[in-house]
C-alpha cells in the first residue's frame, strides 16, 4: 500500500471526490466474512485479515486491494458506502480522516505543521489514518517542504492524498511529486456531468446546460444549476459582450456587477466571522464574572485578531475566485464565437445568439486576441491589481482590438 498519492486532473474532474472515496475504501469496515464488521476477518477478531502479521488487508495477488474471496465485489477496494466507516469518511467526520480544504489564498506552513502533527498519531478506530490535502497547489514553498519530510519518512499506517491540477512545477513541488504515486483523472463528458447534477433533483435540460456552461466542472455545474445568484451573475457577465463596443455602458455594468459581488462576499464572510468570534469569546471565558476576568479577556485580543485576519484572507480568496469564474465564462463566450465558424459544439448554448454576433463582428485573430486580453485581466487580479482596474483595462484593450 503506497503511503503517498497525488491525484491530478482539470478543475472539476472530481479530484477531491475521488480522494474521499479512496479514504472511504481505506476506512471501510464492510462485513464480508464471519460477520465481524471488518474486511475479510475469518478469525472474528474485528480486524482485516493479515496472514503476514503486518496489520494490512489481505492481498494474495500483491495488487494492494482488499481480498474478495467470495466474488461478491463488496471487498475489492471499492467502499461499500453503507458502513459507519464509509459514511463518516464520505461526509468528512471520521476520526482518522483529516481533510485540508484551503479557504485562503494559500496553505501556510503553520497550517501544515498542525496537519503533520495529527498525521503522526496512530489510527484511532480505523485501519489507517488518512490525510487529504485539496488544492495542494496552494501549498507555500515552506509548507510543501514541511510536508516533504513526512512524505519521505511516513508515520506507520498513515496515508497522505494530495489533489492538484497537474504535476507541473508551477503547481506542485517536484520533490513531493517524485515521492507520490500519481493518478490522473480526465475531465468527464458533458453527459456524465449532467447525470451527476441531475441526481441532485435538477431537470435534465437544466443539468445539461450547466454541464456545458461550466466546461464539464462537476462542482460548478451543480452550483450553477441550483443557485439563482450565480445564474444571474453569469448572465450579466455574458451580456457584457453586447455593451463592449459603444459608450460607457460596459464600464457602468462592470462597476455594478463588481459591487454586487463584493457586497455578497463581504456579507457571507461577516456572518461566518461573527459566529466564529462569538464561539471564540465563549471558549475564552467571555461573559464570566469575578476577580481576574477582565485580565483574561484583555489577553485574548491577539487571538481574536488572528481570527479576523483569517476571515479577511478568506474574503480575498472568495472575491478573486468569484470574479475569476466570471472571466472564465466570458472567455468561453469568445471561444464559442470561434466554434460557431468551425461548427464545433458550444459551451454557452443559451447564449448562442451572442456568440454568433461576435463571430460576425470579429475575425478569428481578433477573437483569439480578445481571449488573451481577458486572460491578462485574470492574471492581473492575482497580482493584486484591483478587479475594477483590471476589468476597465480589459474593456479598453478589447475595444482597441475590435477596430
């Protein structure tokens, strides 16, 4: 059993979902033999069968997957999905599972050290201790190097699963890549994404539209199909194409759209911050009375300030991610204009008229240059250029291209 894995694939391909199902397979306690509640437990000990005394699952063929002597398929490396271990692993509540889901712009070395300390402990109730690091490309160099030592000298019975877009040096520390077993996940087809979204109760046509509009990103497709606010923002961004080439309307619409996005993100983060601050104050003894209480509360100011800083970073990331997705939608519209000429399938099928108008107005060279311009706006925002400045510059550059 390899102790370190790297799962890569395009955004929305299901990296995190696969990692959670992998964790469930490792923590599954499906009853296969003898009613022990464990995988292949002929002796009734409540543990998985281990003829060699290593404490790992029986693997007669050396494949590293669970033995399935009766051919039932219930113990072939696929989680049963029904036992307590599977359910807790899939919903993220298992005692031996740690999931790192970064809410800030990066994963700091302090955060990673806390994860490593937890990973060094022996499993509590399961056969393994599993650590999943989603968006591992957000590891800072210091955090990556901190994790590297653990990957090189893994704690016994700990499995580390990293998720990243690719093995490219810009995404992952290469020394980490070289010490992991690599699994690549391709982007699922539009039909597969639509089927997944449809399973959430979304009508088929709406699910298929969301699958196309998000270029096969499962999570975003599900969110787009179910969230009216996201649907309105996407429509406003795509309608911007009609306003690009005349007057000040495009600038006014960008200003209004950015204001709405910022207000919504701020309100959502403030709600989370207020709840976290209240929990922290209560934990530190707020509301107490008696001698020394005032001194205790004065000493908690730094802790509360750190909580506020954490949510400020989360707000920055959410704002950037939301605007970035809108710009990706905008890029896809100009891509559709090129597809119109080539007779290729469209992404924004509900905005086919807009992409057709762009195809009639701009040459292929102009469309490609426009796509590059929108890409530069995305890059500028990551370099701390204000979104308003970046998008205003984008509009001006597109107008120059169209002349």
